[in-house]
C-alpha cells in the first residue's frame, strides 16, 4: 500500500492519471479520484504582477521562460500592436520579507540602470519601458495570496525580434555537418564545387557575425558595464529592417541535397545584448577579462565547431575601444587560473 501511495502522489504531481484501483485501496471514491484528476490536469500559470492581471483575455501575457530568479513573458505596451517583454522577479517565500524586498529592489534597479546607461550610449540593448520593484511594505491580509505576485519586482522592456545567437550558431554548425556529409557521399562534381563554395562563403559570414559579437561586448565594456553572464543564449540576432536581400539569401543549389531542417540560417543582422540580471558597473580590466572568459567557455562548451573561430570575437573586441589591449592581455592571465580572482589586485 505504501508503494501505491507513493506512485499515486508522484502521478498527481506531474499531471498523470492516477490509478483507480490504487485509489480504492486508499479509501477514496471514484468521484474523488476524478476530481483530483481534473485538478492535476489543470496547470495554472504563475501569477502575474497586478498591472498585468487586468488585461484583455485575448492579449494575456504568454510565459516564455522560467528560471530560478525570474520569469519572462511576452506582452504588449499601451497597445496590442506594440509587443514588449516582461521580466518578473517573484517573491521568495524562503527569505525574510524585508530582506526579499530589499534584494528585489536592488537587483531590479541595478538591471534597469545598466540597461538605461547602455541605451544612452547607443549600445544594442532593449529599451526600458516601465519598472516596479514591489515597494509595498505589507500585503493585504484579506487577499495575501492574490497580492503576493504584486509585491515582486518587474521590468517591462522593448521586444526584440529575431533569434537567439545560440540557435543561429547551432543551425550553422548542423548545416556545416550536413555539407561535409554531402562531400563524403561523393555526388556530382558540380554539386561538390557549389557546396564547397557555399561553405566557404558561410564561414566568412559567421566570422563577420563573431566580429559583431566582439564589437557589441566592447561597446558594453567601454560604457563601464559588466554583463556577468555572457553566453550565446544572452545574445540575439535582430534581422535587418530591409529584410534579406538576394545576395544574402541562401541559394537553392546550396541546400537542395541536405537533410530536412539543416538549411543554412541567415547570419545577417544586428547583435543585441539581453538579460542583465547579473550586470554591474565596473571599469576594471579584471572584470572585463572575466566577462570575455565566460563567453569563451560558452563557445567551447556549446559550439565546438565554432570554438576555433573565437579569435574573430577577440579581434572585433580589440577594435572596439582603446582599452581593449590591456583587457586582452589580462584575459591570458584569467585563462591560466580560470575565473578565480587574483589576490594581489
């Protein structure tokens, strides 16, 4: 019976249908089991902050991602035709309420200040549309559970159209792998020559993309901001406003013999930095070098085929501002000791 109870509990937790026979052994009626099943299948979304709970049902914010510290929604700003990104920092019930409010306020303001400073200097970051750090001393006792979400902090930001750089680079690596397999299969000489030319052209474009990443990070550091979590998942490729031209569009002969889903992705556009939840303000070469080291390790772990081209990122970074040379020199020291800070300054 103990095993039946554990199995039933785990099934209810993950939304699976509980066993009616096991429920009878526990003394539950079929009606109770069906009602519990209905409750298990209905997975309510996380609560939204108060300003976003009175939306038109047709434009309710959509949950895109949920992490340990925040949740990301897609919503709109002032009008349904203006999309926006909503980042919510919910309450942490395991922390003392006063400490939780102070930490939430500090992190929301820090993120907003860094992004506002970067936008003022012309860096490619989403614009801040609104913010609230949940500066409410006491929740309403009558509806404490309903107002708990409103005591958290949130940021409403400009919506960035495009793809995450990690997905773009992954698609490019899959395309390169498929192109290599096409050469090994030994098709017609014309197809092999066209494929080799397409691979060579795509490597030029990926190098240009990596240089853009280095320039964007350089402008970030030039402004005096440290990202704190520089990975390809926190970089977006915004497509050009004019659309893809005939020159940049992949040719049909480049992908006609490849497997479905392995088409050459578009590598044109602007690099946009996102997710400044761990950002800080610093002009120290050590902090900048650690930022670059985190990005380098992200390429090594997530994009093995592109790791050899990471030097393009550093070259784009070196051309971004005058102090880049000293940062790159410090990066060599950081590589030798990892991310551990130097004890001699």
